[in-house]
């Protein structure tokens, strides 16, 4: 084993900042930048959340407009008045209408056309009027202007066409020729009637109201968060953290820390109190108990190593059993090295 050498010197490259006040200022700037980065991260997370909800409100607004508002507006279904209809004729036109039953799903159903008669209400004309029946305003909006063979009274669209055919036949049995039932007619469009109104004024109002409120509120929150994020970025750009002095590249000495005036970068620091007469860069005196040993020389071996000279390798000794901290069995042997 190599010889035990203890060379005690005092002197280390000085590492630190140029002054206490400058150090505190730079530290404060770094802490402030770190806090601003945390705020920016939080705001960004809430911003994405608000933007997603605003996009959801916009999508809801479009969907409600297409599904609810458009049929109501285009058919004026809110102006339809209730009356009593009597089926006069129902028949399958022989056309199978293709429809979409979901994502990557298409189906078809047979077209059933029905004609009815009714007596208009709130008019002086008591004579009956003939019209074509549609089950809802959506059906009227999509097929009301079609040719007769495509004026289907209802449009079931399940994945299996046979199920659609069964539903058409059940509808025909329910409203077979000669049966009377409530229906809706428009005073200015007497040739088309509805079996029922799918959407009311309240449905249209609330669907547009809440989707619009959701879009406006979350869009406003998104804009507010974007403004705050921009302010934080401007604040970050205004905080300049000083870089090391020019010429102090990695591997070079930094200026000494506060409290060591007059010490040059790369020079030795003065020894600590209690070592009078020791120069910077010189060896510290040996610890107590090593009288006669000069600074920079080898320390003598500890007691119990008779005959070993300073600078020589120490011999190995078996470890005492009572000092075994891991409670190994007495059969195990271990050695310590000094």
C-alpha cells in the first residue's frame, strides 16, 4: 500500500462574487426570474384549458345552430298550429334512401310517403286541405322540396337495413289510412304538415344562449391570460442577470468572495485565524501531538506500528472481533487498511 502522506497547505482559488451587495442583487434577480417562470407555466396551463373550453363553446354553438336553429328558421316550425289530421294514403315509393348511421357506418331505409287531410284552424275556410306528412321539422327541412318518390315521412337509420324496414312498417301501422291524430300545419304553407314539433322556442333559445355564454366567457379568459403571459415575458426580458466578467471562461478563477480584500483571482486565500506566521500558499503546521514534524513532511505512523518509518507502507492487521459493526460470524475474516 502507498505511504500515508499528509501535506497540509492553506490556499485555495478564490471563488465567489465581486461583492456582497452585488451578490445579493444577482441572487434576487435569479429568484425573481425563477418565480416569473413558475407564474408563466401556471398561466400557460390555465390558458390552454380556457382555450380548449372556448373552442368547445364554439363547436357547441355551431352544432346547435345546424341541428336546432337551422330547421326551425328554414321551416318556420314555431309558427305551425295544431290541428287534426286523417291519413288518406300511405305507400312505399320503392326507393331505398342511403343514410349515415355513425362513423364509418352507412345504411339505408325504404321510403314511405303519406298524405293526409286536415281542417285549418283560425280560418273561415272549413273545408279540408290535402297535404304531405313529415314526422318532424328536420324531416320537412331535408325532404320537403324533394320529388314525390323521395318525400319520406320518417327516416330511421340503424346499421341494419332490415331493422329500418321494420320500423317503417310499424310507423305505417300506427298511422294507417283512416286514422286520426294530432298534427301541425302552417297557415301559409298548407301542403305540408308535421306530426310533431321536435324543438321549441325554449330549446332554440337555451341552446344558443349557453353555448354563446360559454364561448364568450372562456374566450375572454383566454385573452386575459394571454395578456398576463405577455406581461410576464416582458418582465423576464427586463431582468438582466450579469454574466461572469469577460475573460473568465470555464476553468478560470473567479474573483474572491467578500471579506478577502486585496486577494487576486487565482491567488491563495490567507490562512484562517489561529495560524500566525503562516503565509498564503504555505504549509500549515502539523496538528498537536506531532512535535518536531516540519510542515510539508510525512507524519510519523500512529502508535502500535513500531519499526515503521515515516513514508513507509503500514502493515495490515486483522479487525478486532468486538468492533465488527455488522455482527458477522466469527468464521468470517476481515481486514482493515490504514
